[in-house]
C-alpha cells in the first residue's frame, strides 16, 4: 500500500489504501486540501509539489499538459485531482495553495 508523506505538514503520513482513487480523494480523507473546480482539472488549486516518487504517478493527463503549456504547472508539480499513485511519494503543499487554518512546517 503506497504511503504519502506531506513534507510541509509536519511530515504527515497517509496510507493510500485504494490505488484506484485519485490522489485528491485520498488526501481529503485525512487532511484539508485546496480544490476549487470540483476535481475536473480546470484549475491548479489542488496541485502537489512532488519531492520524491514522481515515478509512482501515472502519465501526465491532457488537463495537466494544458497547464504545463501555460507555465502554470512545473515539472515537479502534479494535479492531485488527475492522478493516482502506485508507490510511496513525498509531497508538499504549494505556497500559493496553502490553507490559512493549517499550520505548515
């Protein structure tokens, strides 16, 4: 079962029990995570910064490619609403998508 570590949330660990779920669904079961478009890949509010484990993400989606082309998604960032993971990853919440009520490390 893949493990997700959120580095800048005090290294919070989340077990991904269902690898078929989108990453956003898994995150939301354990922590508040910014998301604005209803998980449709129309914004970048759910993006994650990938510190380790990029090889465990599925291929870049059309929605992600659109944001890459617009320079709104960097090579080390993925949209949590668009991807599943197959192995352990270390992530961070992007600075622009931090929620005010959470304490970031």
